[in-house]
C-alpha cells in the first residue's frame, strides 16, 4: 500500500492523544496530519507542536470544506457526536467516532438535573438519533468507524481467533471496567455524559463482548442477536461523608456510580457487564469467556507484564505508570505499551486499511448502535425493575 490518507482531527484532548498514538504506528499507509480543530487556541498550539499537524483551526468548516481531507476523526464529547457525524458525512468524509456514539443529553423542556427524567423518553430519543446517523451513513456511501479500542485489544483479538478456529459456543461472558471515578469535571452530570459509569466505562467491555458474539456467529454460519436486558443502577456513594469519600474521585450529581447488566442473546446465552466508580488501586479491565470447550480470560489492566516497587517518585514526574493510582510508590503494575495492549494501535491500523482497501472495519455502525441500545435499555430496565426486550 502506498496510499496517503489525510486526516482532520476534531478535538485536542485525551481522545486525540490516544488516537495519535495509533496513527504514529500505522504501517504500509502514509498518514498526513493536515488539520486539528479545538475551541481554545492555546490547546491547538500545544497539539500542533506535539503531533505535527500542518494547520490548526477553531472553525469546523475549515476541515469539512477541505477537499484534501479524507477522514474526520471525532475526539469530542459524546453530546456533540451525532451532529458532527452527520455533518462530516454530508461533506463526503469518512468518519471515526469515539465512544459512545450518542446518548441522551437533555432538551429545552427537561427539568434540571436531567438524570431524573424518565428513561423511556431517553431510550426513544436515542433510537431516533441512531436512525438519523444510519440514514446519513447509507446516503453518503462513506465509512463509519467506531473507535471502541477494546475490540482491538490483542487479548480480545486472540480470543476471537480461538473461538472462530474451534467453533466454540460462548455460553457466558463477563466483562468489567471499574476505577475510582473520572478525572473529568463533568463526569457526574447526565447532560454532559449521557449517564454515569455504565455508559462512560461499561461500554468498553460491553462492545467487546458483542463483537466476540458476532465472531462466534460468523464462524458457525448463523445469526445471534440481542434479545433482552436486565439491569441494576445505583449511586452508592451518595451517603458517604466527605471524609469517607476522600479516596474516591467520582462526584455523581444525577448519574449512577455502579451499574450491572445481564444481556440475553437469542441463542439463550448470557453476558454480564459490570462498571463502577468505587474501585481503588487502579483500573480493572477484563473480559472472560466461558465456552463449551474452552475458558478464556482477557486481562487488559491491571496486567502483570511488569512489577515495580518504589520508595519514592523522584525523577518520575513525566513517566506514566497506570490509570487512577494516587502514588507510584510501593508495589505497582505499570502499563506497558498501553496503546497496544488496550487496542489503540490495532484500531487505527484497521480504520486506515478499511479506507485504503474499501472494506468495512471490524468496529462499525452496528456495534455503535447496539451498544447505545443496550445502555439505554439497561437504564430503562433499572428504572422500571423489569427485563427489557431490545
């Protein structure tokens, strides 16, 4: 491959940082970093210096109207995604969209805070947004690439390879992403995030398990779909005193800080998704598969590729160890090649190959749609105390 793909990056925060780590490792395709967009010029200047973008802008139109831009990479907050996706597709651009694709972020008639309005209203509003995006994709003929890095984690890819080769039946899956909260100042507000820990972190293992189930079905030459969702959501930190809350970063206002969901598939099998903002000691990311002929455990973090014991942090200010740990002292398991282990490198490589070779990505619109449907069916199930058909 010798094709050059020109990107326009929308957003210059953490999402852009993770994606750029992937772009820098793309092989056999030349990537041109032409534009990066953000609201604040000082953020843009720092990003341009760090990543090497040719041009910076605070006008989205500069990127959308540039005929040289092949793909728009959306690393913006989720409440902006739907309109940005549709706009980019209308301008003839391929789209990479960070997770989640969408959520419910409120309307003018909603009382504040919006997290307390009926989840049935939220569910139906999300379904309308998903339909709008699907129609825009079909009309444009362009690629929609859903940036769910868990799908591309080496452990998840290897699990899929084993399941497909053995034609295993996945009877039960369990996946979790939990930590002590978010560093984002708005993570506790439904209007900014579309929910709490379940949509913010639970979507990672959720989407990976949906994708693994697709690989099982493809290997068996059959169709397996989602049948129902049963969930529980809660804010368990609400009654903690300030002292009791001191080690937990989560500050939920109208969102959940714990979520558990059981997914029933049409073949009668189950998957369980766990997410919480009450886990101390770093982040926990895993997916476990209980098959008819195999047991497969995929650990993304904290893994044991490396162990360290430190008595102080001298000289380590710029050395990244792991997520949401208060100290580098004592025993730790540092993240090693995190951009690879958690899937970002494989993700961007797949997206660039899908554009260059005109093929569908591993993670596309169907996964983005099903993830949102399950999340909001889970919120509805928890509110109504019943199983919800999807």
